[in-house]
């Protein structure tokens, strides 16, 4: 008896999910996402506000988009077309990539806040996908570990590990240092 054929899902399948269903499409497979916790949302808001305040002070074309915000990246898997992701924070500096549906192409900086059900995706699957797509900087914020892993992909640097008490220089900006201790991410 032959093995059942694996189904390849498309962007159309994502758009046909019931209203309010949170999911991502990676290499033709749908991954459902649980609603974020209160702590997750507080961290997302604190980081969004600090980054947006810096961008506002400096001027320039960059924008911060918190989830849910669609990021469309090409898939390298045969027959899969595009990937559809909703990073927790997408910082995009090229306005040409943005339209009413979301971002088409790699954001400059992506921040994922780890939830119990997203660890494998954030630490492995998305890291590889974002690197291949050309994301310049990727942060994994892990509330359970009170840690932030920073990948400076633009300069092909190895990961740097920080705690929630550290100051982190944002590589794509250079003049932005986020003092995580002052952001009080453990509320």
C-alpha cells in the first residue's frame, strides 16, 4: 500500500482559514500559533515602543510592525511558492517592500518572542529561513530564560547571548542601544 501523499499548502489556504485563526505557512506546511500571553505582549510593546521612539527621533524610512503583520518570503522547497510568516516584530527600512497585504521580501530586522509552543520554530526553522531570505538582524527573545540571542546576519557574525539586564547595540542602526533592564521585560 503506498504512503499517503503529503499535502502542500499555499497562501490561498492561509487566507481561507477561519477568521481569527493565527497560522504561518513555511515550505508548504501550515503551523498554527497559540494566542500570545500577557507577558509576551508586554515585551512586544516595550520593544516596539523603544525602537519606534528611536526611529522617530532619528528620522528615516524604517517602520516597526508588530504581529499580526504578514511577511512574504520565497520558499526554496519545490512547489511551495511563498512562505507566510507573522514575526512578533518586523522592522522594515525599504518602503517599496510594503503594501496593504504586508511585507514582500526580507525585513531588515526581525524579533521573535519565544512562546512554549514556538521554541523549535523560532530557534531553528525561522533562523534558517530568515538567514536565507536576507534578514539583516534576528533577535530571539526568550522570556523563560530571561535571554536574548542576537544574530547579526548582515556581517555573518555568530550569535551573541544577552540577559534581560543587558544593554544591546542594534547592529543595523549602530546608534541604538536598548537597555533591557530599563525596559523591565520581566513584568
